[in-house]
């Protein structure tokens, strides 16, 4: 009888402690996630969380608030002297559908002008932008990144950068800009 009572009391203590354990684990995991790596002055409530459904574009720029946040953070962090292209009315994908630019969920961070190949310094800036986006992908809600005819996505991060087929030119193959799409 005494063993049964001891086991019952022990189980009760574990069950009663479970909510506290779960809260502690959640706090610990939040402290170790990539959002701690974001170096920005943006208040945390302006950086959208991952796992939300895709947003609708808004404002005169016709991009989502998540895309606007990513665009602004990249501009702050790296500067983009050759511009950022986001919404495009005529953005189409093979098969006739609308592309992510038309949906307000994609931006291109231009590293050179007029379809020219970027210099070594410009490529280094592109590498830094792409690496920063990768490091902060989960926190920022990034769906995928395209750079130098390669694609990377958080869902397939273990595969690293995957090659893409030749689309024809410097711009089409993303050698002169880093493309990012958000959820």
C-alpha cells in the first residue's frame, strides 16, 4: 500500500509540474531561435512571426506588411544602391499564373544596373544579403531566396543552395539581384 501511495504522489507532482516545465522549455527555445540573430532597430512587434497565413498586399506599394518589413530591414542593414523592385503588375509564371511579385510577396535587391554582371564587391554584398536572409528566414517568414541561379528555402535547408535551370540572361538567372519571397 505504501508503494502505491508513493507512486501516486510522485505522479501527481509530475502532472502538476508539467505546465511549468512546458513554459520553461518554450522560453528557452525562444531565446535560442534565429530571431535573436536579427540586428535591427525595428521593434519586435513590427517583425512578423512565421506560420501565419499569407497576407494580402496593401498600401500604395502593393506589398504585404511582412515583405515591407523584410525590404526595410535589408535596406537598413546593407543599403541597396541600385534599387529594390517589389510589386510588378505583369509578373507571370510558367503556366500562366501570377507570380509572387504580383501578389506583393517578393522583392528583388538589385546589385548592378542594366543587366550587367555585378562587380566582386557587389557580389559580396549579394552574398551578405542572402546569408543574412537565410540566418533570419524563420523569424522573417521567408519562403525562398534566389541568388546566382540557385534557390534556397527553409523547408529544404539541409540541401543547401540548389541549382536552377538556365533562364537565359544575367537578370533572369538572378546574377544581378537577390530575390526573396515571403509567406
